[in-house]
């Protein structure tokens, strides 16, 4: 009788364990499975080709290797959360390093960073630099025109899987098309006040201020929304709008979590965060042209 009861308990425990494992696998795959269902074939730019389980034809779609799926699950990445840098300031080497720093910050926001475009070895967040939403601190754009994908510079499959996911345990980049199709339409605009917008009087001892109504910020955000909504129209997607602009004292030591808290998006299910000028970060307070972080993380410079 006791042995029979023990056997039933053991079998029930095994069933529960199998269900938990299955649920874990479901959560790991759900992010990419929803992307596969919602984005047209021509815009699937995630790595490593596999056949879609949701189609009965021989159409192949791109899907991240398992290492990247594990990382997406580890960070609990939200399907609709993205971080985007408008300008990465430097040229190729330093711009790449800065981009990886934003990927690291984005992971703290449960967001994937949008793959930038390139023009003259500089990195930009939009497909064109015409009528670009520049702000004080953005480097002069010498040649204005259509940008090109950074896949002309890097093997993006290897960049995502080998460098980001495997070596640094960071989420893979998202394509600009994923961003246009899936992003939360309410943008939080971050501006690190390196070059002195007229916001110094706003701070008044604070390190984060709502600067949505600052004239330069409004000019930049209007150009940003115009550019993004042109892209949204091309794909019949809803328009973006500005949730708020948050100006940040760049001399204050900060973290992704603190930025999320004081810029008002720490408790949101999904976020779209756009940085006007992203120059990476440093653990050296003397480098007053980069946000300062408390410890030396990867990609600090």
C-alpha cells in the first residue's frame, strides 16, 4: 500500500517536472515564434536560417541560434522593448564599442538594441541622415543622404551569435524592421547633457529632469517622430509618439535601472528608449563626455 502510494507520488512529481521543462522551453521560444508570425518573410533579419514551424510550405525564415535564444530568455527580453541610439558620435571602432555599451544598457531595460546604419564609417539610428534629428552634441553630418546597413562592415550572424551572445552574454541586436513592426509606440527620449542644453537651471540639485518642453528637445523629437512615422507608413504600422524626454546630468554616476526609475519607465511592460547622442559609458568620472557608471563593466571606455 505504502509502495503503491509512493509510486503515484513519484509519477506525479515526474509529470510536474516535465511540464515545468516544457513551459521553460515555451518561454524560451515564444519571443522568436511571435516575431516569425508577425513579421513578413522579407524582413526577418534574425540569424541562422531554420524552417518556420508555423508554415506548411518550404519557406525558410531566419531565427537566432540557441545560444541567443537562451540569452533572450535570461534577460527576460520584452517582445515590444527596444533601445535605439540616434548618433554614436565616433567612427567605426569607437562607435562599435559604444553600440555594444548600449546593448548592455538595453539588457537592463529588457530591451534589444536596434542595429544602426552607417555612413562614412559613422553609426546612425535611422535609414537616412537627411533632416536628421540632430541636437547640440551631435557631430556635424558632413555628407547627408541614405545610410547603409552595418552588414556591409560586419558579418551580423557572427557578430550576434559569436560576439554578443556567446562571448559577452548580451542580447542580439534587433533589425530596424523588427523595431518598426513591434516596438512600443510611446518613446522615452534620453538626453545626456554633455554640452549644456539650457537645462542646467532645470536640474536644481536633481540628476534627472523632464525636459519634454525644452525648445531644442522639441525640435529634435519632432524630427525623430517624423522620420520614424515615415518608416511606419511604409509598412502600414501605427505612428510613434513621445511619452517624455528625460535630460540626465552626465556627471552623475548612474545605472540602467536608475535611469529607468527616474525617467519613469521602470515598471512598464515594454519600453522604447531613444538616446539622442550615445557615446558609450565610463567608470572614470574625469571622462565628462560619457555617462559614468559605478564599476568597470564590459565595453567601458
